[in-house]
């Protein structure tokens, strides 16, 4: 068995949460592209969500930030699972040791 990744955050997503996470990350990606920025940081977390894999610390931080922006204008169906996921991602990011 391969060793567990040390940068992985144990953030298991329900199907509904994965849908909201994917929508939030795509929305963030589109905003970055529209502003002339580089959307490549979003590729890995999007792919990991699509595969059902854990996010690393960087992906979880991107997801948290994307959810903050997305939930203001999110469809009603996405708001409750999105808020719950935002709380969990925020807790996960805050509990992850920072690199020095």
C-alpha cells in the first residue's frame, strides 16, 4: 500500500457537495480567465473532484476561496450544501499546518 500523502486533506464530498465544488471552481476559473489571468491552478482540483479523489491543501484553499465568491450568486439548490462545504473547507484549511 502506498504511503498516505502528507499534503492531502481528508475532505470527503457527497455527490451533491462535489457538484457544488465543481461549479464553484469552474466559476472561479472563468472569472480568472475573463480577467486575463492564469486558470491552470484550478485544473488539478477540478480533475481530483471529477475522479472522486482527495484535495491537497492548495486545492482545498482554492475551493474555499471559490465557494466564498460562488455562494453569493449561487442557485438556491447549491446554497445549503455549499455553505456546509464552505464551513468544512474553512475548518480544514485552518487546521492544516502552514509551510514556512
